[in-house]
C-alpha cells in the first residue's frame, strides 16, 4: 500500500491500523520518489490545504504515477482532501484556501468539490456500502462534493450517503476518517 506524503497531510493516524497488519507493507512515498509500480492500493490521505497539496502532487509527477497505477488495475482510496483531489475539479470561489479559485482534479471520480466556509466536524457511525461492514470515525472538512459517482456512495454515515465509488469499484473516496480502524472493513479490503 503506497501513501504519498503530501506537505500538508492531515490525520495520517488514519493509516495506523494498516501499518499494524503483519502482511501489509505500507510505504510512505516521499518527495522525489515515485509511487511504487507494484502497489496494489494507493491511499491519498487527508490534507489541510487540498488545492495546494494537489499542485504539489502534480509537481512530484505522482498524478502520472497514479494514472499508470489505475491503468494497471490498481485500487485508489481518497480520504477527505484526498477524496476531493480524486474528482474532476476543486472549486474555491471564496478563496478559502488561498488565491487559486479553481483547479482541475485527478479526474478518477466523476465528482466536483466546492469549498464552503462551513466546516463539518463530528464523530460518526457508518456502514461501508462496498463491504457491508460497520465503520466508526469522524469527519472534519470544508467543502461539498457532488457528482454522478456519488450515486454510488462508499458509506452511509449517520443515515446519510457519503463519498463515491467509480463504476468499476476500484476508486473510492470518503469524508470519513478512521475507516481502517474497523476490523471487518480492513479484513475485507485486504482480501480484495
């Protein structure tokens, strides 16, 4: 499992349960390194500044690496800011993250995000729609994500659909931090 280390990474403790798995090699990809070609899963972690981290992701060439990973049949999970990056566009009409008001996303999910001043902060109970497994965690994000791939939510959080799945099920995004803490979810994910 490869995780690109974004300069403004947030909530990287999301990955601790995966790191503790005996049969999992979790690789943090640092600046100047390539995403490993043999990774079966790439996780885009949360970010404190989605648009800036997306620019840095591209500057590293990780966008090309990620698209090659997907073409080879690899899976991708984006959490929070990582989820926002997976969409077609990130809009920031109020300049909440700085001077860039709009940037193209990685276009791996058919969704768009609009940054908004209201911040979602809450503990959440959820269920994975992919694996029908219970999840618990928290949400802490700016922005609303919409689009056709949201018609296939990755989870139901407190009764509300969350996230998105690509049509082939290999690309997933969610606003739920802590999903890897679910033993049932983690076991199913690692078997797939």
